């Protein structure tokens, strides 16, 4: 299969913008995912001087949707900025939701169904839906259907104290009951990933992100957010980056998911995060006709899956060789590699898997992808330091990768994202 798009009709990434990524429960705690998505998309339109009437679709990802407004894409598209005729729909592929939005949009452009699409995602983990227990819900439904006051009272009377306990969404696999952190612990043990290696990786993430913030490379992709109600507070940086952390401080943290034998801590895992991100995609000839210089092009992509009961976060190891083969390139051709950092343990397991003959054969290849050059990996940090709003991370990584490729004069980049459900995504991008 050749790379995506013929000359002049490739999928161009014109630009990408995001909000600051902030720890949940902090400065964005009163902003919904819809509001965060609107902020990112609005800034993207203004920075690119885009005529909103030319946008044909808006595709957005989210993982924990608002039950009262589940189609986040449509709510974002209904900003006064856009005509009400903009087609909009939402997607969900766990932590790769923004990636799914981007590849859906790319497919529509390649099929000739559209030439200008905004794609991305947003998440507010400060505002998860709080559900009622089944007994309470059943009683309310029965009361709403009752024909008399006595019947309503009878229905409500069936509520028991235990039914009043709220149910919050769990970051766990419905099929196995295993949380993401427990899965990372299991993978670390299976692959021989030490606590020290995880902490060192996390430390590098924070140091690289701190440098990228200090020199303006990361902040260049961020839209400042003025926080209501008085709009006196302006957020311009990601607030999870710890420039002053050290190996000693990380080593002092206790394991979270296996308190006796574990190695995964709050310090070497990505935090719960609020934020939104979006990218502008166009067909290559349309972008150039409108005077844009794209920051890059989508050359190939792939998705993969494995048994959630096995190694939940190894999906990228199966997706990356397929994406590279479709791009007709090899790992040595990649100037930069961006890997989503759900956990340091997960990234280190992914790296080990990419160099493994056994994992290569599982993906259908005789030879492995190879050893990733650490000097080219996540050079401005990643989700451990920058943060991880589930539905937005994929758009952030794509933007970061292409911008840094341009600054370094590189040509090709590889990005990977692991996702709940034992799913994996990989994409190859190019600059010229």
C-alpha cells in the first residue's frame, strides 16, 4: 500500500493549537470539555486567519462525554464563529480519540468528500458525570411513570441508603476489571522494567518539557485562557511540569497500584488533566491555493488491538510497523519519535516491544521496527509532564511533532498512542 495521497492531494496539516493542559481540579475545574474545545478551535481559526465558511466538517474526540450534550463536536461547531451548516460528529477511541478524529478527517479529504476539516478533542476530567446507583435510578424511573401520587411515593419508598451512593466513572477495563495503572504494573513486571528506569524516564520528561516551556517551543502552540467569572486569571502554561523535580524526589514516592511490590507511582505516570486541542487539515492543493504553508503532511497511519487481559498498553508495538510499512519507510528514516506517555512503564515496554522479534512476528513482520534513538524521543517531554486530557492528547502530539520537525529541519516523524481496550495507534508524518 503506497503512502496516502497523490502529489498535490496529500492531507496537509496546516496548523495546530491547544489550550494549556492543566491538572484536573485546578484552574480549569469550572470549564467543561465543550468550552475547552471551543477555546482551542476558536484560537486555531484566528491564528490561521481561516474563513469559517470554508470549514466543511468538524470532528472531535472525547472519552468521558457530557451525558446532556454527548456530541461535543456539534456543540463546538455551533459557536457563532461557524455557519450552522458545518457537519460535525464525535468519536471515541479512548486515549487515541483525537487520533481517530484526525484520521477520520484525513480519510474524508482523501476520498474527495471534503477539503477543509478541523479535528481534535477535549476533556474535562474535573467534571466527570456522577451516576446514581441502579436502585436509585430504577426508583426515579418508576416514579416518573407513576399515574398517581400514591404510586410515586411507593416507588420512592423503595430507595435504600446504599442506593444513594454515587457512582463515578472508573479508569478500568470493563472486560477484566483491571485499571490502567494495574496494567502498567503488570507490564513492568513482565518486561523487566525497573522502578529506577521509570523514574529516570519521568525525570527526563519533566526536564525536556521545562526546557520547551522556557524557550517558548511548547508555549507557541498554546492559546492563553482567561478564566472566568472575572477573567482576571490568565493561564498560559501547562501546570503539571515540574522543572524542579529530581531523581531523589521521584524515588521517594510510594507505589500506587501495588503498594508492596509495585513500581508505578504518581511521579512516573501521567496525571488526570483538563484541556483541548485542534488541528486544521486541508487537501494539499487547496491549502497552497489559499496561501498556507502546511506544517506537515500525513503520510500513513495504522491502528491495532490485542487481548486486554494480556499487555493492555502494547497496542502501539503492533501498529507502528504497519504504519511504517505503509509509509514505505523505516525507523532509521525518522528524525523524531513522539510516544504518548500514559506511564513511564508503558513507554519503556513499548520501546522494548518495538525492538523485539517476537512482537514483530505478531504484527506480521519478520524483523522488528528496531531500537528507538532516545535523543530523538519526546524531545520536549510528554504526557507525564505536559499532561493527558484523554480526548485531546493525540492532537497535541501531532502538533508538537510537526512543529519540532520544522524547527530542526527534519523530514519524517513517527508518533504512537496507546489506548484503553488494548488499542494502539501509529502515524508517520512528513514535512516536505
